[in-house]
C-alpha cells in the first residue's frame, strides 16, 4: 500500500485505519481532510486521535503536494498551470470556462510526464517520456486548480500522456475524485480519452464506472491514421472499432470520437463520408478539433469553412457533431500544445 495517503482510495483508507486499530468512522475524516479540505500534513487532520496521527507519521505515511510553478491566463479566459512533483517532474493542466447560465468549468488534466505515443499532431510526445503520474498527482491537479475556480464541474483526461498507458493510476484517480467524501465529481462529468488501445478499452468496459470514454480517431482509414498516430500501426482501425463495439454492448454508453482537422490530409468530403461508414452502428458523437501547429510538425490547420462543411456532411447523416475551436493558443494551452516547459507568455496575465 502506498505511503502517500493522497494516493489511496476510500476503501484503501478504511483498510489502513483498520490495520492501525482505528474505528471505521475515522476513515471518512482522514479521506475528506485530504481530498475535500486539502490538508497538507497528517497533524492537520485534528479529528484523528493524536496517537493515530503520530503512528501514521512514524510509519512513514505522508500527504503529497504538487507545487504550482507558474500560471498563465489567455485573453480568451483559458488558464494553464505548470506543476512540479516532489521529484521535480513537471506537468501541465488547462482550465476552460464555458460561458452560460451554469458557467461550466472543465479541467484538462495530465496522467503522464511526457508521452510514449508520439502522435505527430501533438507536441507532448516530442519531449519524450519521463514517467507515469500517481493517482495522487493526477487528483492533486484538480485540487490545485480549484483555487482559481469556484467549482470545477468537469474533468477530462486529455492533457499530457496516454491515460490507458497508465491505466491503474488513472482509474484509481477517477474513483478518488468521484468519491462523495472528497471532490465528489460525478462520474458522468469525468471523461477519459485514449489514442485507441483495443484490449484496454475492453478492460475499461468491465469497470464498475459510469465514466465517459473518448477515442482519438483523426482519420477513417489506416494509411492516413498511421501518418498521424504511430499507435495505428499496431492497432488497425478494424480492431479498434471492434473493441469500441464490445465496450458499447457491455456499457450502453455513448462514445465520443476526437477528430483533428488537418489541411489536405483528413478534411475532404470523401473523408467525412468514410468516417460515417466507419462508425456506422456505434452510438457516437464527433468532436471536430481545429489543429494547433507546433514546432517540428508540418501539418496545417484545415480552413474553418472546410470544417463547417465537414460537420454539415456528418450532421446530414445523423451524426451528432461539435466543432471545438482553438482556445488558449497564446499561452500554448490548446489541444496538442502541452509540453510542461517553462511558460513563455504572450499576454500580461502571468504569475
């Protein structure tokens, strides 16, 4: 069992308290003080008996904490955080606010420092892979970012790293964030995005979770998809689509497909029709994402009229489609731009 108390699920906290001879109700105090009240030290959890606090500390238990290195605010309201873990590893999160009656606040969180997938359209993988983040480090991004927001309503695992390449820690973090004694974020307000690893998608289908699934597709044919995503060479679309259908048969939950619009590569009417054929029979929604250029990649963004036409073709075929416009580009916080290097602001809102 981890010595980092923030890394434990509620059930694991109950087990730990029992092992130390504590009464069951103390587990809720311990968990809530860490995940709802954000205690930094065990001694701050005053409802716990002093002897239990002393024994936990004496046995090497602790509460980890990310350091907020920098914060940037884009003129469009997007906020980017650069965090440092205890060993110096750096990671980023992005806070998006959607105007409206409820003013939805969505935090895009990272699950790895770097990424092994090396997708051509994403800058994260170009810096290499350092390590997986722990469940505590994943969840703590939410707690640190919440200081800038009254309430974070939605969590998306779409930051740095491939969630299904760090499966156990990602699932543990989702359970921690969902628990009513902690952050109490509803499962249907949590989305895990993957580049498409079929056997892990099938494993995810067997989890007792209502967490949403998003799959990065980006092309409706294997040849084009391999140009964008190296993972496609290992897992062809037929295998991926089969796993998604299995997932849907088991869960009856809708799947979101992420489709980044790249000029003269995947943005033609023929590509739209191929996409319609590919996902036939799947209860799905499509997110068309504006491509964000980054150093070392020769792709160009599809024109907005082209994207709108692509959407119209999908919608006419009955496929729910949303265009995700660029946000946070001036602070390198847009989709595919996270690298966890020191931030270089292009706006004065720099802390």
